């Protein structure tokens, strides 16, 4: 233990921001404590940009701290966090809570797990006093044993989101949830229904970025069903396992390296401010059994309209494709793709990929052709159309209308499939399209 504490003491003293933090509070004669996940990560040897502190001072000190550190202050006024100071130049943040030395134990006792309930008296550390480390609930011992243990058995009643945090820590740290802690959180899992959509989004969207194992773990514990009451395990299992395999071994799907690279990168591309394609895909898989996925996502996670629509369209696009294929339609025909693009162009990769996952074991399914189409779409999706709608309207004497929109999607389908490459190619195709429409 002494060796570990010596190591973190050296790391803290080398940290410029922590030096500045100590200097500011020393000048103001205020004792400051490092607490929570920041202390845990220090002991694990991990880097962390999020610093949690507890101080005994007037709340007005936060504004002065932000000014001293050349940062910006945001007042959250939560019980756990009163304010947040953002140091944009360093990409770090400081969450500030208030407590005096007499109720520091109560402050630490309010934390969720023992590994998050340790504290460091920063003032004493910089004075080289030996008793700077505070561990009232055996957090260091649990950290060594790789155990997640609740501080008290009522922590989920006070904040049910801690149930998900327990699983997230288990998988992100590769720890084990202690038996009594697991028993208690499973007893209280129904309390997750009381979590506000905003907090549920904040926690669960993090989980969606993690390995799929955590979703299986949550399903087996019957926690996932509380959040997604109509989750279809067979569909989830099929989709997640295949997606993971395709991302880890894209060479199985695509021969060309440039397409493999773009395909893998696609999943980390943002759909909105708070989410990526990987997360919306997983949300679509989990809400597949809902009648109105967009409304469900909105109510459960307070997600933006863009995210809700995206998730729902992935599901609807897949169902449309699947029904069309089972009815015997040629889902690779340019006419079909043009019609598909009119409604679901942004969901093409997910929908066709899900269809491939569903039928890839079937001998009749055109696996090679489907993957070739996905590859072409991945490669060409951002290319501007060789001729604009304005040019078409002007040159062909047309009026802006749904007809022109259909024509543009028809051209886009041809361009993605690399059947047209120049404006002349596009005009020749338009002539055929217009002639066909007049017959």
C-alpha cells in the first residue's frame, strides 16, 4: 500500500492542474479533497481528465476558481455535484461538491461503490503529511481484489442508475460484482423505470459504446428487459454477433482495403451530437420489438428527433427490405434501389447489412451481390451527384416536384452503382427516364 500511495503522490505533484488547484485553495486557506472516480483511476494507474473535489467553503468560491484556472463554470446544483469547471485548453473538467470535515464521511458514504468512496486530502499531500489518504469503506482492498461492492444496501433506492453503473464498471474494469451487491441490485432493478430519460441516456449511451458482452450480461440478469421490455433476444444475438465479426474481420466481407477501412470507420461516425452509427444500430436492434421505436426512444432516453427517426428508420428499412426480398422482388435492381433511397437512403448500410446477416446462410440469397452493393454504397455515398436538381429543372423545363425528387434518387442509385460517372452519362439516363415516363 505504501508503494502505491507513494506512486500516486508523485503523479499528483507532477500534475500542473492539480498543483494550480492546491495553490488556489492554499491561498484561500481551504482544505480540498480529491474524491470518487479520479482517486480510483489514480490507484489503477489510469489517466483521467475528470477531477472530482470536495471542499468546505462558500459556494461563491467556484467562480473565483474558474477565473484562477482560466476556465468556465457551469452550475449543476445537484446534490452530488454543485458546479463544474471546464478547462477547455486542457480538455479537463473539475466537478465541485461541498462538505465540511465533520461530514466528509457522510459525503463519501453517499457514493455508490467502495472503489469510488476513497479520498485524498490534497492539502495534506502537498504538505507531505502521511495521512493524506482516506479509505473508510475498504475501497483499496476491493480495488486490489477487483471487486465492486456497494457502500450501503440502499444506494439503488437513492439513485437507481447505479445498477447500470455497476455493470459498466464490471466490464470496463474487468471486475466482479460482489455477491451481496449483485443480490441487492437485482432486487431493486425495477427502480430503473423511475430514472429520468436524460440520466438514462447519459449512462446507457456509454454502455452502447462498449463490447457487446455487457448487453448479454444485462439480459441474463433481466436488467435489460426493464429498459427494453420487448427486446427480442434471438434477433439481438444474431445482429450483434454478426456486426462484431464484420467489424473485427471486415476482410470476410470486402476484398478492397479502402472499402474495409471506410466500412469500419462508418460505425464511429456521428449521427448527432450525442451518438454514433454504432449506437443507433444497437438501439435499433434492442427496440426491434417496439411498435413505435421512435416514440419509445424519445420517452426512454429523451433523444433528439434526429436520433429517434434514425433508429426507427433502420428498423423500418430492414423490415421493408426483408418483406420485399421474401416476396421475390429484385432488391438490387436500380429501380428498386432508387425507390428505397427516396425514403431510407441514410439507413442503406444498416438495412442491407442486417438483411445479409439474416439470410447469409441461405444458398439462394445473393450474398456476393449484396456485399458488393454495400461496398459501393460505402465508397460512393458522399459523392455529389454529377448533375444538380436545378440543372435538371432548367435544362428539361421541369417544375420542382416529387417527380424530380424520384429522378434524382434514380440518378443517385446509378451513380453509387457506378453505372454513370459523368454529366453526359446522367443526361442520357434522364432522357431514357423521361421517355419511359411518357409512354
